[in-house]
């Protein structure tokens, strides 16, 4: 290979590298500057972050492998003097089929199977193990177009009675105590998303769904609907506030007092709750 050929090859490789890495670098800067993860305020949110980081790592490794292979093929099979022209085929012979199956299995084993194993370990260790009801705060939420109806059991410790505390777009929980949330939609499918605890749960008409979490940091955060539910879906937001336990108890008592004052026994929609469904 003469000097001119080497220079031409070098320019081609440099151009290809810039073409691939330029958009990747710009995208990573955009993601790093704009799409930072929300603050994790839950006891177990780090498990979700770990799965996300693991996914990015495994996919990046395979991306690098493919990128190196592409560059090697470009160099190895480039058009040059004295080199026999390459023969292109559709990968239908036996060695090509075996290679495709082997690569597909390798990708499945190193990415999909690994992520599935880690996810199931986290689910079985934490999210599927609900805390005892006597140790947890219970909350019922009925989403509708386009608001969050939220209910806390009153002094009688039963839901759907006149002494319940009822709020609109205002979910409050105490720090350091598990909270079990049950949902049932009034109209269409909604999805309660709490970015700061890394959890999301669908709310379905006629069916009760639930999830739980334990916040460990106080503050004011946001809850949103993550399922397109109609024209004003983008407006379906609410406050998610974590209080110190003493502050929460004071707030809950005041919310119960105000709800009892506002309760209208003639209003058919006032008792929209349901009998708590205990699940394990």
C-alpha cells in the first residue's frame, strides 16, 4: 500500500468515526444536560436506577462491538488495486445461518436474560413483599379525566365513610413509613407515575391495582399521568408531598376535619371509594 492509499484510507476512517461519534456525543450532552434523573427519595429506588445503568452499559458494549466490526470490515474489504472484488450474498447458506443464530443467542444471553434475572430478583426481594397493613399508610386513588381523587381512611380505619380525608391532586405521605396505594379509574385507563420513587402503576376502570413504596426524604414533588387519557392528559398533574411523621399527622387530622365539613350525604359521587382489598 502506497502513501497516498494510506492517507485516503485514514481520511475515510476518520470521516466515518466523526459521522458516528458526533451525533452520539451531541445526544449524550443533551441527555446529560436536560434529562437528568429526578431525585430518588425512596428506600428502594436505587434498584430501578441500577437496572437502567446496567441496560445502558450492556447496550453500549454491544454498540462498541458492532462499531469496531463495521470499521474493520470497511478496512479489510475496501476496494483497492489487486484485490478481488467481494461477493455479496443474502446470508442463506448454512455457516451464515449458524453465525446469525449464535450472535442472536449471545445478545439474548448477555442483555435480555441478564436484565430479566436482575429485575426478577429485585421484584421478589422488595416490590412483591408488601409490608404489614398495621405498619403502613393506606391510600385509595381514583383518577378521572383529568384529576386525581385521593382518599385516606378516617378514625374508624375504614374506607368510603363520611370521616375519610379526601383531597384533590394532593398526595401526602409521611417519611420513613411504607405507603400502600390502591387505584381504580373512574372512566378510562390512567397511570400514576411518581418519578421520585421510580414507580408507575396503571389504574383501570372496574379493577383495583396497587403498589407500595417507602419514602426516606421529605419535600414537594410531582405526580403525573403516564397513560394518554384524552384531550387534557397533559394537565393531569398533582402534588406529591413527603412530610415528617408529626407534620403528616397534623395535616391528616385537619384534612379529615375539612372533609367532614364538606361531606354531602346527598351527593352520590361523594363516596367513590371501595372496601380495601388486602393482597399479598
